[in-house]
C-alpha cells in the first residue's frame, strides 16, 4: 500500500482547532468518533452503576439494599436499556468504525459527514431522554418491553422509554447507511473488495443489519406507545390482539441486534490478531463471507427467544435448526483466528490480551448459545441466570473486551500518545479474571434454577451469588483503571509515532493523530492486507522497546 | 481593482445575488461529481429500505390479523370509501408522473420546468391529504375511530355473531373488527405523515430551484427527492387494495 | 455507478407507463368487484406488484441503474417478506399438534 510521505513539518492535526463550535459543528468523522467515545463511556458507567447496585442487592437472599422489588425491576431495565441501546450498539461502530473506516479504505471522510454529525446529535437526544427517565422514575418492563405488561399494566414511563429507543434507533440507521454508501462509493483506487481490511467487511455487514433491522424495532416500540396512549388493543387478547405478535416484531430486530454488537467486535479482533501474531489472517475470504452470512442468517433465528412464549412447536423447531446453523459462520471465524496464531510470533501486548480473551470468552458464550438453541434445554433454563450468563459472555466477555482491545490498539493513532503498558496489561487481566468470577457462577445458578430478574432468591443460591458480586468488584476495577490511565496519557506529548505496533493498514501509514483530511494526496492501493511476517517481527520489535516502556 | 472589490463586497452581502454557477459544487471529501451523485442516490435507496422495513412491521400485523379473522376484516373494509380512495390513488399516481417529469426537466437543465412540475406534484399531494382528512372525519363521525368511542355497527356485529361458534370467538371477532380500523388509521396515518414531509420537501426544493440556489442543475437533489416521492406512492399502491378493496363483490 | 444520468427517459415512455398504471388501477377495482372468493388477495397483490415494479423500474430509473441499485431496491422487500412469511408460519402452525398451547 502506498500513501504520500508524511510531512514532518505539518503539525496541525484533526484535534488542533479547539473551539467548541468546531467540535459541535464538525463534519470530521474522527471528531465524531471521539464525541461518541465520550458519550458511550459515560453511558457505560451509568449502566455499570446500575449493575453494581443490582449485584449489591443480590449478595443476600432477601431484599435489603433496595427499597422494593419495584426498584429492582427499574434497575435491571435501565441497566439493559442503557447498556444495549446506549453503549453496545453504538460503541465499536460509532467510535472505532467512524474513526477508522474511511481511513482504512483510503477516503478523506464518510460519504455523508452531516448525517454522521446528526447521528451523534440524535443519539444524544435519545440518551438525554434516557437519563431523564432514569431520574424521574425509570421503567420496569425489562429492556424487552414485553406486552401486555408494558402496554396495559406497567405504571412507569414506558412511552418515554419507547420514544428514547425510537430516537436512538435513528442514530444507528444513519451510521449504518453512511458506512454502506462509503464502502461502496469511496474506496481509493486499487482498494478492491478483497483488499479491504476485515474490519471494513464486518462493519459493512453490521451496517446491513442496522439498516434492515432497526426500523422494525422502531415500529414495535411505536405500537407499544400507541396502545398505551390510545388503549387500542393491538396486543390485547380481549380486543383480538396477540401479545406474542409484539415479541415477533421485537425480536426480529433484537436478535440481529446482538450481531450488530458482536460483528464489530469480530472486526477489531480480526485486526489485532494478525498484528500481534505477525501472520496474515488465515482464511481471509472465509472471514469476509462469514460476516455477510451472519448478517443474513441473523434475521432467520429470532424465534429462539420465544420457545416458551406460545409460539407453535413447529416454528420452534425450525428456529432451533436455524439457530444451530447461524453458529457456523461464527465458528469459522474462531477457527481462523486461532489458525492465524499458528507459527506466529506472538506478543502479549494489551490489545492482544483483550483479543485472546475475546476468543476464549466468545467461544464459551457461543457454545452455551448452542445449548440454548436446543429447544429441550431452553425450556428449562429460559428466564434463568443461564441466559444471563450466556449473553454476558458474548456481550461483555466478547464485545466489551473487543472494544477495550480496539481502544488500546488504536489509542496511539487517535491521540498520538501511548498508554502505559503495565497498567494496560494489568487491567486486561483484571477484566478477564473479574469477568469470569462474575459470570461463570451464573451459569451454575441458572442451571440450578435461579430465575433472572428476581431480587430475592432461595438461600442455597447465596454462595454463588456472593462469588458473582465479588467478581463484579474486580471487573469494576478493571474498567476504572483504563479510564484513569488513558485520560492521564493525554498529558504527555504526542510521541507515539505513526506505527508503534508495526501494523499494516492505511491508518498506520499516516500521522498520529491524523490530519483533518487523513491523507496528504491521492491514495493508491497496490497490495493485499495483513502482509505480516514473523521473521521481520523479531527485528522490528527490538527497535520499538522504547515506545512500550512509556 | 477597486470596482472589483466593491462588486465582491456587494455579492458577499446578499444571497440572492450570488453569481450563476453552471458547475455542480463538489464536496471536499469526494473525488468527483459522479461519485458524489452516486453516493447521494445510493444513500436515498438505503433510506427507502429502512422505510420499507418500517412499514413492513405494520403490514405484518395487518397480514396476521387479517389471516386470522378474514371476515372481520372484510366487513370492516366495507366501510371504507372506495371511490374516494380511488380518486386518491389516481391523484397520487399522477403526482408520480409529474415528479418523474420534473426530474426529467432537471436532467435537461430546464429550471422553470422543474419548478412547474414540482408545484404540480405538491398540489396533488395536498389534494390527497385533503381527501384523506375528509375520509377520517367521516369515519370518526361514524364511531369508527378506535378507542373509547368505537362502536361496531349493528349489522356487522350480527354478521360476526353468525360466524362465531363461541362467545369468546365473537369477542375476538369484534376485537378484530376494531383492529382493522386501528391498522387502517395507523398505517394511513404514517403514510400521510410521510406525504406531509414529502410535500414540504417538494415545495422547499421548488423554492430553491426558483431562486437559483443550486450549483449546477440540482439534478441529483431532485432525483433523490423523486425517489422518496415515488416510494410514498408505491406504498399507497399496496395500501389501497389491502385496506379498501378486500372484497367488493357483495355476496360471500 | 448507481445512476446513469446519461439516459434521459422520454416523455412518451413516462406517459405510456402512466397509462398502464391507470388501467391497472381500474383492473384492481374491477377485480375486487368480481366474485373471486379466496383469490381476491392474490389477484389484488399481483396487480399491485406489477404497478410497483413499473414505478420502480421507470419512474425511479432502476431499469437504467447499476446492479447495486437494483439489488438494494429488492433487498428490503425480501427482508420484509421474511418477517411476514416466518411470523405467519408461526400463527398458521399453531394447533397442528394436539398439545394445548402449541
């Protein structure tokens, strides 16, 4: 790959202009990525605070920390709504995707910079509405808004929550649209589809899901709001409605939504593994096509959330088979990442720790997903902590770890500064250990029969619950540390250099931090991605010890 | 030299006296005008995809309830104003024609033609909405607006009682009769909302075209607007038979 | 790529398509008045699809557009039909087994 030589005298970068107006009215995809990063981080910690309170409550079998069962209902609802809609869905695509997708394809910006900015504002409006709900009483329906409770019986701010989700959905749609059009129309000369980094392929697949799925979520929450306001019985059996219809509409989006959360994680891992194993990725085309396959198949399996809801058994059986099939593309990726490590020259830098952790934890989450895809098992563990553990393994052990890995990997590029490697490694290990201590016991709890969304439980479950809470405290430290050391790293001068990792990819050929328009001249791509070799690695890293000791 | 700077100052003050450009402005992040144009049109197509999915949730609800209670829906459909709907469909199809012709005018660089066709499109859109408002008011008057004031007309209640085997089934059928109107009002309401946005957009574009605001011919912008308008028309092409024309044959 | 402004469709073509749309509109209403029984829905939807295809291909220029535009224009329809078909399959297959609630 070639990009024009970096102009050593050119000191202005995308962060140079300091005015508030230049940030709030920016069209620069990099600034928008940073703005999203700040926003999602805030929401992550708010959602985390809710989780902390929940885990504190669950240390004892009786309800004693919180005022009432009702308060607990609101807490887990807000934890779910915030973590899913305000953190996981936007995190990697809107932060790392926005920042790096245009650079990786050799473009100066996204196709629609103004729509990109709008996606942030729309997200913030939805987010502020979410905070409003949090302050003024919350919602107690669970993030899934199941009818008829949400439409007929709940006394909380359901309509406002529906509105918040509806609005935030547009942010997701705008990001998706922008990315698809950008990848189709703005690739640099020579950047053919099969020279694209897999980061781009995965984000493309994510965007397809965002565009096709999110509107159906929009209509489902609108119908809930409508029924609450006008009492029209769309989901009310007494008036001819069917509550399960809501579940069909809701999960038609919400299952693909989990792939919106995990495909970008795959994207990050696909970039980190080759770099820190110094090997080209194994099976590039398999990973690329499996991303598209996931985007398509993810729309065919939503009924596996509804095995015990009154769905017909035949539909259940079909969804079960399809859910087994959808695991195959993910499995292909895991095999390929692992094969990439073979005969590699592996370095356990912080991003690699997160990426390796991802592979292990995602595999556990995915395998337990297969267990849940079996109708017979799901009937027993549905609505227990088994489910909670399963999706946390994927979303936290998977997506959040990938997000952290990506933030660390690209931190020098985004800010021009390196984070302290010792603290980075320590936090990664704390997160890994804390995560497993938190959620592994939950598999056991669910298997033994502890239901989810309960704030009181049978005394025999206490030991495992205490373990889980203990793990959560370690996890919390693991998340707080990066917040501190990453922010502190900003006090240092911008000495990271354009390519501290010796990575391939267009983003590593430009300055750290990049200039406003990314490249200084026309970009021409002439070679394949991931042109790593282990032999070179040994020589290279000898030079770069200085950078890692920062 | 001084007269040149005076002229520049004058033009800097008033938008309306901007110099005529014939070259389409290129945004800095695009390489050429063709790329910019393609991106805009592709973007609109993806937006329309999201709109199709949005409506599909409602169509799914409609399809399921109609499949479960075909008679209730058929009886409900009898209360639709078939010929007003017919007129509306005609008007909307014609507005699509004028929109397409307007896009054609922009491709030929004929600004006045564009303005004329856009205004015609907006007028027809407004006529559609006017008729819709009349329909709604008639339906509300006949207690067919769902909610506390909804009343199943006597003859329909009787017809449903005849085909219902049990009291529960009758209750469900009566509920589904109202459901038809819930879906009718909501789907056509969402459609009308999109029409309103469309009409406003068309009028704004017509005004901008009239004031020579676009660099170049504004072809891409008008084309993108046209795509949106045609989409709203296509939705109605399906809604009309689904809601109004379930079965007009009388005997069943 | 996505659109070809090179090809400007003639007024004649637009008018022919328009005329066809009006004829089909009459056909839709006429069809609803015939005693077709269960065939009402398929007939009405077939005519609607034909009208939609004409609007998409000619009024929206898809006939003269790139493959990408063509794929995009049907992708969402495919997805919508997925939602409809599979959800309907659930509703229609309820009660096939003699197990209450399944």
